[in-house]
C-alpha cells in the first residue's frame, strides 16, 4: 500500500534535515506555506506562538539558498548576505539562528550569523566580512552595522520581520522605519505576527506589497494542545495560590508571568524562601546573566522561571509544561502570547490564570475574545498536592519494577537478605516500611485556601491569610519535621534567598523540596532542612567547599535569629490587576 510522504513538498536538503531531526509531519502553518500560490509572493503569516513558524520560514527562505541543478556555485555570495531576519530580542535571535542552522546544514556554503545588542561588535564585524548567507539580528544592532556600512544591504533577496507586534510593543518603530530605508526595493518581504492590530497592519502595508496572507491557525482560534485553567483567588492569597500550583506541578518546567521587573525579583525571592527554586528573568539582568538563566531553564537545571512579558519574548523552549499568569494579562493579545509559550510543537501544555475576585468579568471577556473555554477550578489543596506526589512516586516505582536494570546489584542483594533474615518478618511489613521511607516528604506541603465562589468580589470580610514572605519567621503552610541550620552569609554580602537555596542544593546534594524557610539577616542567615535529609546534608556541608571556601554551615544553636529588615509597603492604588496588588495601568510598566 502506497503511503503519502508528509514532506513531499519540502526541498530535498531540508527534507533530509527534518527527517533526521525526528519530525513525523508538518504543522498547519508549515503546510500552509508550502501550499501557498506563487513562489515569489510576500508572505504575511499569522499563527499561534509555538506553531512552527520558524521552520515554515526556513522552507520559504531556502528558495534563494539552494543552488539550481545546473549551477555549481554555493549559496554564499561575495556580494553579501541573501536573507535577513529581524527579531525583537537577542534570545529570540539566537534561537531562530540555531533552528535555521540545523535546517540549512545540508546546503553547501550556507552560514547563519547573529548580530545583537550586548554582543561583541568586533566579532560581529569579522563575521559580516565573510558574507554569511543568512543574517539574524535585533533592530538596534542591525541599524548600527547598516549606518557604519559594515553590512551590505544591496544583496538581500528576502527579509523577515519576526514577531512584528512585539517589536512595535517594545518601541522599535523608529529603528524599523530606518532599516526599511536601507533595504533594496527588489526583495521578498515576509512578516510574522501572532496578532494583527491596526498598528501592525500599517507597518505591514508599508513593508510589503501584494502579500499572501497565510494562516496556520486562525487568529482567535484556541490552541487545542493547551488546557486553560482559571483560579479565583483573594488578592491576599496570591502568593499562597502560586505556591500550591507549583507544588502540584512538581517536576514540570513552569514559566510564571508578571508585569514588572521588580515583581519578577520579588516573587522569585519569595518562592525560593519557601523551598521552590525560582529564578527571575527580566531586563534587570545583564546579558550574561540572562543567557545563563535561560540556558539553565532550557537544560532543565532550573524548573521555575519568573519572567516579565518583555523578557519572555525571547523564550522559545518547547518543553514548557505550564504557564502561570501571576497577574491578569493586559488584553487578549497579551494572554495569547503568554499562553503560547506552552503547548508548542505538538506537545500538551497548561495555562493557569490567577483571577482576583474583582477581575472575573474582565478575564471572561479575555477568554471569550481568545476563543478559549477555560476550566474554573479551586486552587490545588494540600491534600491534592500530597496525592500528586504519591501518584508520581508510584508511577516511578512501577517504571523501575518494569526494568530490572534500573536496580543495582547492591540493592538486590540486600533485598534478598531482608527476605531470608532469621526473624522471618512478613514480606508485606518489609515492603510497607521501604515504601514509607522512599516516598518523598517535601518540607512545604501547601496552603489551605478557601474556595472563592463565582461572582464574589473582594471585601474586608473575605480576606484570607497573608502572603507567605521570604524575610520573616512566620509561616502558615503545613511542614514536616525540620532541622534549622545557619550560614555566615547575609544581605550585607549580597545574600538572597535564591542564592542561598542554590548554594545549599549544590553543596548539600539535596533538592529544593527538602529546604524549608530561609530567613535572611545582615551578617548570617538561617534555613530549614527536612529531618529526613538533615543528617546527610550536614555531613556533606562539613566538607570544604571549593567554590565558596569562606561559607560555613552549622546547626543552629536554637536562639540564633537574624535581624529582619522591615519590608517597605507596596503602593496600593485603585487597580489591583498586577502581581502583589500594585496599581498598574493596562500595558504599563517598565521594559522587562
């Protein structure tokens, strides 16, 4: 029986790369690009974030990179680059370039280079002197190279504006207008945008002539791979609700959205203080820190990332399992971009929105405009969190039982000894005891949060418990037995809860789930370790640390309590749609 090749229309060198990469079929936007009429048409692509638009563009751009059958010349020409892709952020530029490199790897002579702000401009100039076939860059740095005449624009045959709506949101209108003046008139111009408000359409009409509109997934049509969940909460319970959702999502890669830079830092600190290793990702980080943080998130070293909307535009990680909206999105476009960070490349994902009681009507309008059928659910309870841990533990146990190679000879030998011991213990008792020891016992078990009924609003009588803080000893969550330790590292020497948590996990060979409250003081800080892990942690911590030899850890003497600096009260305005209940106008805030 003859089967249809799903990549039949893809050029041969690209087809080989796609198959080698493990793809089984094209996404709807990729099929739409292949089936579009007229090879020389300008494409105006609208599709969901994470729908494979970069690969779709690569298929289209290959027309000017693959030599003709009767032409032995390679794609790279001495006159300059042939393809230009403009992206809003450095992170996105790097990721787009990486995607195109493997896609074009089998085309002889095609080099892909990146030029972005914050990078070594001398290295970029050397790369440009070699006339790479494909150039990816951010607007500001591209314009710098164009003005200095280091970049020959006359050779460009195809130009792409990627995530055009985001570039305009970030204030790159002037740079884009200036870049257009340098580009040759005889070119193909492609524009990609998840949303097409009026301001984007105006730019598109100036940038393109007679475009063919390609819709991979129609605007307003929900991504079927994303489960949308909404939790009604009281504003004072926001942090507790986020902690419960994260505990319930243990082992998943989670991206949490906030509106402002300060919110990213503050939330990461609070989560880390509660034993959840979280890293902020915003414009407050320098480029080296941003790259290191993003790579840790991609590689699975960091499971929780707290990002501003602006900074997250450079994040393209297919394996994000859950997106949490810590504050209400500014509009439907904002919600679409945030949620689109999960459920990518055919994977399932979950978008979780924290909805203050007074914002229910606004959120419902956002869902309706986005074409989303959300599930309104209570915040996961401590009992549900415990059940999830147990379920995960039992799943892992059955996986080991199904593969005997995962069990060491040492453990097999001791199991035999237990079964053959003179006391003749019941095998059921032995097995139950081992299960009791092996099942994980997280220090933080979650907060009890009363369910908020539909249509209820915020009032003084409906207030829940205060937000869990990262700087005080008061804690309302349910914990197992813990041992308190102290470390000679305080805020005066740059200690933060997240830095201490990272040090403890590395030095003590433990996971963040085994760390309880971290209390910061000026000269030293204290922290909690679960009783079950404390002995092994203490033994590991006694060993000299090669990376931080001056940091010493010891059991707390019982009366050692760091002095706590009073935390300034946040500004409270009329609107409380942003994280922490701060007054923020829709769409406002500093660049992340």
